[in-house]
């Protein structure tokens, strides 16, 4: 009897439980994960949308950085919105899209996907919006913008001429939230589940 695959969602901060119905609709187990012991029990990771700076502070506070980095080498990882910031190779903050003088600061990340991400690229909270991505309604909430990807990163979808869904080996990133749409499972969850099955 084959075991049921389990996808864990890092549950330090952010949108976690909304992923459960999508994952369970695919016949997989879903688990919020917070500790090194939790991480060992899952077959793939979702890094959810939320606030990347807060997530980084909590990862450091609980001494989880090295454990997560090791787990991410061995298992598929999907970064969503803030999660996509955490797995980008280069991260910048820029205010140029909200009419202010441009400022850029490098932010720590796991560097799993060779791409450059601009935090809050579309603007402030009031600039959050929905969009149709590959036939599925998604939410862009203070979303980052993927400015650049390497040639070996596959762009699976774009919005306003910017990549919003990218694929790189065992890693995947979306700058939007598909989990907020009540049509289970989303195409993005399905694609990630296929990645976990393949691994």
C-alpha cells in the first residue's frame, strides 16, 4: 500500500489553512509545519503569502534557517507572494511604482530560484487586485514583481508583462494567491502536487 503524500505549509505567519482544501482535493495530506521535527514528515513545502520580513525574523528567532535550507535542497518548494520573495536569488524593495523616489535594499533569502524579485512591486495595499491567470482567478495582494529570471527558469504565466508563475526544477513560485479562490484544486496546486509526486 503506497503512502499518502503530505505537503507542509510553513505556519509561522501568513495564509496557511486556505491551502488545505486545494491539497486535500488532490488526495494528499496537508499539514501546517513549524518545527524541525515537522519538516521531516512532509514531502514538499509551501511557503505561504504573508509578510516576508516577519517570516524571516521568526525563522531566525526560532533557529530554523539551516534546517529549512537543508530540507529545501531535498524536497519540492513552492513560494507564494511573500514565499516567492523568500526563495528568490535576489530581492529588492522599490518604491518607484508608487510615485516616490526609488530606493533599493537587499533582503536575505534562500536563493532557490535564479530570479530577481521586487517587493511590493505593484504598489501599496490599495493597489492589490485580482487577475485571471491561465483561466483561473487569483489575488495579487501587495504582490512582488519578478523583474528578471535566468534563461533556465520557465515562465508559466505573466501579468502586465511581468512573470507571475515560474518553474525551476523542484522549485515553483507564484507572486499571487491562488488559494483564496474557492475552486478546488487550483491549477497551481495541481502543478505543485505533480512536482511532489515526481520527486
